[in-house]
């Protein structure tokens, strides 16, 4: 599993952007996932052109074709000419990539992960977990309140440990999941049901921020 680290620069001017997608070299795939709870919807720009617009909190856009190679990206509130975050990334040809926007709007940040869309083993589902709540406590993820799916996951840890961006194969659902403070039974939040269908890949996300609402959500990756 390859990972791209994106260093975003807060609050920059977008200038004047075209509303047309750049059709040249569109051989990589990119989507935007909005995990910033008190934000408006976000738009994603690539090389000064609008790629996808109006992605609300907790939502994920579809994968959209984007120019491969070295590109500039910017995420701005829908309809705004000022970027909340921006930076430069490299997209491999034919790759699938997710930009995650997270934390409160005052401290909004971002990360890019390359998505492996290889199907899981027969009769299984693939699930990976990212912790996008900036805090001191690592978390464990439990299935049905007992079976541990992921252990001691800290904030944005896949950013520095690429193996943590990989999927793990599990038996399909539906099943409930809960996030607890690592090594304890102290509940942070729970998700009543994941309808994890055989043959699918999923990303489970802890979203929100300290002092605000924290919740789990799941998105489908293939």
C-alpha cells in the first residue's frame, strides 16, 4: 500500500478558477472526503480547475478522473475564492486517491491516501480504519462490543506509518462497531450497524474534534 503525504497550507488565495475540468492527462482518480464537522460543503480544485464541488460533512465524492503526475490541489468552501487548505501532490497513473479534510474549521487540515481497490479474499470484506480526531488518546475499534478490529490507533497515524493504510480482511456484516479509549472499556462513540457486503472494501473513520461531537462513519472504496 502506497501513501502520499500532503502538507497543506492554510488560508491561501485561489485567484480565479475555471469551472471546467482539465481534460489533459486524466489518468489518475481522486475523491474528496469531508470530515470537518463545522464546515460548509467543500469544493476541490486541481491545477486551478474545479474537479468536484459541494461535498458536505461526512460525505465522500465519487472518484473523478484527474491529471496524473505532479499537481496542485486546493480545497475551498463551496462558492468561495479563498482556499482553506492547499498543497502539491503526486498521483501515479491509474491510481485511486482520497483527500481527507478533517478537524474543526478553525484548524482544518488534510491528508492524502492512495486507495488499494483490490478485491478481498473470497467470502471476506476489506476494512481499514483512520483516526481523524486530534487528541491525546489512542483508540481501539471493537466489533459488537467485544472483538477487537483495530488496536491503539492514534490521530492520523497512517500519515507516518504507511502499513496502517492497508486493509484487513474480516467476515462480512452487518455488525456494530464502537470506538473506545485504547486499553479500556471507556466508550468514545459507536456505529449501530455496518452493512459490510462480501467482496467490498470499506474505510471506517473516526471524525469530529475534541470538545465537539465525535462519531464513526464508513465509506465504500470500490
